[in-house]
């Protein structure tokens, strides 16, 4: 009986210690200069991965150990540490803006300062990207940002698109570390080329409307600035594996030295993503790599070399259907699969090999070298030289050499919202074997203007070709800033680009 009482007493002590080992702390983070709440401040229990970010009012709440030290970090502000102790409410915490301009954010030279720059600004920090994104595509982290509409377009991997204030990507300037990403020929942004950015982004900022961008950019709709990790990266690393529905898999690793005592900092990341796709017949495979080598030479000079890319290949769905046609394809979807996942261009040839007129293969690596010079406490010069080499193709359907009718629309799966039945199998898949048959010499060719088969010209009637889009892009951006007085900021710079595009079809 005596031993039983001792055991119960010891067990109670252990439970008591476990109970009081954790405490919930809360507080509000504001700008020390103007007392405005700071949104998206990263608050981490030092030495752990336990953390949260502040809400729209700058408030936070986090369960930590009683002797924990909280680390508060925010791009453009000095990192602050607070020992919790017995406190449960930390009250108002003031973060001080960094005075020295050698942080990586100054690489951009286009970042607006929340509550200061007179444009509508929203920011998403690295921790918020990690918490929100999951298996979604990178642009979708902005879905909750005011004035921004992000969607999956046709549903293929990497085919996401963004609208800002109703404007498409042709009128939205997208920049990574101050380097423009919009295609030099048509202004569009292909997010499949930048899938790896979600793992290495330090901060992502949107400026709605004409904003603080200082390079030549079509930013009528707005500006998206992405700053990758560099000299500010924390020492350490991770390995991860993620899985999801429809065969989604992702393996990734990252390692960083942090800023070492000799002034060097190195960050390396790699990943592989693959899956069958949520939409029927949209399998994909992509690789991501990122490397940054930075050197803080002294208090006034910093160099940073960055290289990243995302080689990928994926099937697409580009054919839209009317609501009536969507209801008509219900018969093709089996085993309870929702009819909205139907892909009109998904099909096979006569040998059972998957084929599609919508397929994309591309690799667009980018290498940049940045130099930051803090001339004095009022002025600075940031210069970036970069090169981007794009190689790849996308499939399209073209009339054959002997085509007397327009067969092109028939291979899109749908024409003006109506499902094409010309090369359609009974199970709803597209019959690419029939396309090959139509191209064979001396075989009957279907006349789109007739209800019957009739013999037409022999030979090529319809061609599914690979339209290559290869380019070499070289550029230099440089921005000089000077603060003449408390109310006067002076900016000057150059934006030089050379672009050579090569297009051919095979």
C-alpha cells in the first residue's frame, strides 16, 4: 500500500510537470516607427520548427515551453528575440526597420514598404507559403490576396494563371530578385517554368496597380515581386516527401550554411515532382534545382550568385466545353469519377500509347550575379547581370500538306465549346489511331461538311507537330537610390536586355 502511494505521487508529479511544461503566449507586433501592425511576421520558438505568423492586425498566439525564446523575423526589419518566462501576454512588440541596405531584399529594388509606399501592397512570408501551399501550385498561394484571382486554367500541372485587378499576365509584371520574368515576345508568364520557387522564396509581394517597380514592366494590373533565400537563410536543412491524390508525389531537400564567420553563405535545394494529374490524362514530371552563393565582403559590399531552373514535361487540357456539353460527357466517366475531370484531347494510338495534341516540355534556367554597394548611410547602388536560356516545345495541330478541309479544329477535342466526335472512341477518349489512318495514302478521309466518308487527297491531312520556342535572354539592371532629405527620395537606373528567339516546328 505504501509503495502504491509513492507510485501515484510520482506519476502525479510527472503529469504535473508535463502539464506546466507548455504555455500559450500571445502579443501584437507593430512597426516601431509608425505603430502600424505588421502582417505575416514569422514567430518561431528558437531551436524548433514550432511557429506561427501574425494576422492582419499583427496579432499572434503560440503554445511554447515555459523557458522558450521567441524569434521574430520580417523582411526589411531587424530580427528580435524575446524570452517567454512566465509571461502569457507579451503585449505590444515593436520591430525596427533595418537601416543598412545590404539585406537581400535590396537586390530587388522594386519592393514596396508596407504602410509607407503609396500603393496597395500585400506580402506573403516563407512560413505562410509553407502553411498555405501544400500540394497546390505556387501562384495559388495568392488566392486570398485582395485584387488577385488565381486558378488552374485547364487543370494541367504548371498551367496556373493569375489575374490582378482583372488584368492577365501580359499586364502584370512578375519579377524574381528584381529580374523580369514576363516573356519578351508576348508578356505572358508560364508558371510551369518556376515551380521550384515555392521551396526557396523568402517573401512574395504583390503591388496592385502601377507600383514601385523601377524596371520597364507592363504593370498596369500590378506587380509580383519574389525574393529568394540568400544570405539571410538560416543554417540547417530538411528532407521531405509528400504525397497526394491521383499519384501526386514530391521529394525535396534543402541545405544552407547560413551566414558564416568568413562572410560566405551557401544554399542548395533540389526536388522531383510527379503524378497522374487530377484532370484525366494530365500526367506530369518535373525537377527543381536552386543554388545561391553569397559573400558579404564588408559592411558596404555584397555579392550574390544565384542559379535555378525547373525542367518539366506535362500533358494539358486546353479545350473548354459549354455546360450542356459537360453534362453530355457524364457517360464517359466511370467508377464515380466526376465528369468535370474529363479531358477531350486525352487518348491513345492503335498501339495503346497515350497521346495528346496538348503536351508541353520546357526548361528555362536562369543565372544571375548581383552586387550591392552601400555607398553611405543615404545612398546605395544595386546591380544585377543575368542570363536565361529557354529550350522546349509545345504540341499543336496543323493542316497537312494535302489537306483540303480544316482538320485543325478537330484535334482540339472541342470547337467553340462543342465536343468533337470525328475522332472520338466509344469510351470518350480521342482516337489518335484514326488520325494516323487519315494521314495514310489512298485511305478514305472524313469530310467535315458531309455525313459520309469519301475519298479525298492522299497523304498528309493533319499534323500534330512540336512547336519549338528556344531563346537566349541576357540582361542588366542597376538602380541607384539617394535620400536627399526626409521627404525626398531619388531613384535612377538602367534596364538593358538582349533577346533572341528561335521558332520552328517539327
